[in-house]
C-alpha cells in the first residue's frame, strides 16, 4: 500500500512515515476518506434506482448493467493517473456493486 499512498496520497504517506505521529492520526485525510467512502455511497444511491430498472428491464439486463459499470470502474482504477480517475473508478465500482446487490437480494426474497 505504500507505493499507492506515495503516488496518489503523498500527504498521507509523509504523515505515515513520521515517527512522532499517533497511530490513529496517520490517515487523517479528507481526500482519502472520500476515496474510501465513494464506493459505498455510490452503491447506496445506485441500489435505489436499480429496483426500478430491474422491474422495467428485468434481472438479466440489470446484472449486465451492474457488471458493465463494475468492469469500466475496474479499468479506470487500473489505468488511473490521478486521484480524479481513482474517484471515478470507485464510483463506477459502487454503481456496479449496488446493482448486483439489489438484483441478487431481490432474487433471494422473491423467487
């Protein structure tokens, strides 16, 4: 994780390397928190829309849309050159997770 922090979050990396820093304050960065939370927030938002899309187009197309956005998000994260690309990738990953989660839970509840 150190090369990742060094490239995308240099401020956090410098704080992590300082010996006098408290263990709980090392990762005190709003940008890192935004990066981490973006997937979960996007999954929450997309699951709200996924039920309507599933009802209109069916589970197959909802799973396809979720898988496609997850794939695109993975590509964005894999080829990321800056923090903006990382955030876009995480948001797309979250949309994919939200769609897949909603469709799979609907499948279990209403066979």
